[in-house]
C-alpha cells in the first residue's frame, strides 16, 4: 500500500463484526450515496434555466473524465486494497482491482462539486453525501483514508477544470442549438 494508515485499518476492523442487517446496509451506503448525488445533480441542473443546466452538463462530463483518470491512475499505481490483509466487512474485489485512488470517492466528490457549481446553496447536502460515500469505503475496508482523499481531490479538480472549459460552449448550444 502507498501509505500505511493504522486509523483506516482500525476503523475497518471495528466494523467487521457487525450483525448481518447492519453490515448489509453499510455495504450498500456508498452506492446509494452515489445515486443520491446523481439525482441531486439532476435536480440542481434541470428546470432552473440554461446556466445551471449548462454547468450541470459540463460538470457531469467532468465527473466522467475524472472517473476515467481514476481508472488510469489505478492501473499505473497498482496499490493493493486494505481488505487483502485485514478482516473487513466487504468482500475484497478480485486481483487487479486496485485501491488508489478510490473510484467511489472520485465520482462522489465530482458529483458533489457539480451540484455546488450548479446551485452553490446546496453545498451542505452535496458535501455530506460525498463524505458519506468516501467514509463508507473506509468503513467497509476496501480503501484507506489516503485512497478516498486522493479520489476526492481528483474528482473535485477534474470536474472544476472541465466545467470551466465547457460550460460556456454547452450554454451556447442550449440557447442557440448546434447549428447556431
């Protein structure tokens, strides 16, 4: 692992022995959080005029690009997951499914950033959901804190850059159409 993190291991091992209904809920929480963030982005972007819609679309493209960058980094860095050596809640992904950076944290932070760019007043909801997703990946033992922090930084950075590069062009297309 890139960074040995005793706190992440302590957290993951503390949750490893939970009863089945609670452990199942914790395992689903990061994925439910991603769906909630995606729905929040749609709600933030749609029906509020061309500017929030253009920002939402451009930032959404940024989220997809950040996910691609995360996948590329995983293959280049090849950092093992903590669940390979610890007793944790989650079933560890198969060999070749690397830890750094966390895809869930990348996507969650990217989606939260997109929401904030589209409707800044919603930052509390977006950041709370992104934090739940990221922390959830540590709790179930498939990532260390360093994995989710790196993923969040990647998701935020790429989403902001892509949104700034594309939002004006997307807004123009929405108002004038592709031929305009």
